[in-house]
C-alpha cells in the first residue's frame, strides 16, 4: 500500500480497531515520508460464495447486486431519506454477508438467498421486506402471499 498523498511505500500502522463482530478492521496508517495520516478498512468478503440461479447457472456472489436489491426496497419508504436508505442497505448487506461467512456457506440457491435477505430485512423494516418479497415473487392471491411469507418467517 502506498501513501495517498506522496505515493511513498514507507507506511506504518499507528492504531487498529476491529468492528462488526471482528469481520472488519480499521487501521490508522501514517506515512513516514510525509507524515500524512490515513485510514484503511479491511473487511471479510463473501465474494467466494457461489450463487446457484433457478436455471442451475452458477454465479459469483455480488455484494453490489444484493445491496441494490435491498436499497430498492428501502427507498420507497416515505419516511426514509436517500442517505439513510443507503447506509441501512449497506448495514443489512453486511449482515447477510457475515451470516453466510459465519455459516461457512460456499454455495447458495438464489431462492434461499432471497429468503435469508427477506428475514434479515423483516427484523427491522417489515414494509421494506414486503416490497423486497413482492419484487422477487409472484403469487395469484393475497392469501398465497401471506402463506408463503409466514412459511419463510417460521424458519
Ligand atoms: Zn506520504
């Protein structure tokens, strides 16, 4: 890593602190050449996880896709401003990734990832969870929506 100010590679770590259940670490770094101080964040990645699509196709887990789907379900909330929705979506995405890492999941079906995401959103943002669910699922009656959602929440 090089200094963002002078590009020197003479960098030392002055301080570090873990966060979010030890899946992230912040480091305060100092450049020995120009004394510039900057912070870096190291976080565990879930990008090694493979997502199996409905048609059997395999794809690499994409943080940005999960984030986008959560963000979309949050922004329609009339009490949520855009800034809050982005950081909330970021937190929820992180929670899901941490869960997958913690459970040592290497392969997950899209369907199961959607259920997991729904459950995690539903804990604090039930209305966003419903929007999220509707975006990914189609049923022919309200009672079927309720039945399927109850099934997911019962796990
Ligand atoms: Zn420097």
